[in-house]
C-alpha cells in the first residue's frame, strides 16, 4: 500500500471535522491548539495528513519549536545551544489519530519518515 503524507503550516480544510469523526481524538489535535502555541511561543504548527488513494488514513498535529525548550535556560546554556544549533525541537502531545486501523504500522512508518526528512 502506498501512503502519502501532506504537511502544511496552514490548517487543512476539514481538519477539525475529520478529528470529530474519530473516538480517539483529543483537544491536543484540534487546530486551535496549534494556534495557541504559535501565538504564545512562536512555534510552528505542522498539520500532517496521511492519505491512501486520496482517502484520509491518519492525521497528526506536530509542533516545531525554535526556543520553547530553552525559554528558562541560563545564558551560558542558551549561547551553547545556539552555537551547536540545538535550539529547535519537534514534538506532539497525543496521536497520531488513525482513521485506517488496518494499516497502523505503515501509517506510523510514513509519519516517522516524513518527520525524519524534516529534521535534517
């Protein structure tokens, strides 16, 4: 099976509506959660949609932080983090939300592959 992963910093059409159709969804995946981090911490929300034959198989809200983990660090650690280019981090609180449970492993592999390519 071939899965495609679309990643966007804009909220995809029907994002929240698709979440509401899945019993495993939580507030940590709704679009406004990403916007809270964007406005509060200058983080970048990444909306990942995994599709198979144009059907939604999974979705995941990931947050890319530039300084979030370093906001309370001492000045020496902050300077060292800048020099070693260690200040960026990527995380998510819950998920992914799987809509096609028969392909769980392949979906996870597609998501991790996409995130790995973005971390380089």
